[in-house]
């Protein structure tokens, strides 16, 4: 377990609102756990890891989130069809839910192919950057 240092010294410093705003923006782009840690690292010129937003990664994440929601909906439909299929009492009802199950699985496979294609597109784009 890492032993924490006792910080007994207080360092007062006056800054403008604009300077504070710039520092807070920079702080939010780092891995520092709090603003004080960020300021200490800046003052002693310690290593700071900054995170940068990648537009193509943002687009990928938005699309993957949408695809995940669609896959979840398809999965629920498959589960419902299987439950109804297992509880079917007549041949007509059995055929209907069997067809519903097959339709859902076809839709699921198409969605998986779509996801694979989009991931491949993003991989090609990302590797070129």
C-alpha cells in the first residue's frame, strides 16, 4: 500500500477567473484524481497524463451504443419467441412462434454482420491516422 505524504504547507496564490477557467479545462483532460493533485503536479513539473478526444472514436462509440441497443432489443424478441415456442399448445401456434424465432435470428445475424462491417471500417480508418 502506498504511503501518503503529510502535506502541512499551504501555498496561497491569486489568479484571475480566466486563468482558473483555463486550468480547470486542462485538469479535466488529465488522469489526476482531484484539482489539488493537478496543481501540485504542474508546480513541481511532475508527469501528467492528458487525454485527448478523438472524433473518429466518438463516432464509433455513438454507433456502437446504438447497435448495442438494437441487439438488446433483438435478443429480447428472440427470448420472447423461444418462451412462447416452448409454451405453444397447438401446431398453428407452434409454427407461428417458430417462424418468429427464425425471423429474429435472421435479423440478429444481419445486425452482427453490420456491426462487423462497421468495426472493420473504423479499424481501417483508425490505422490510417
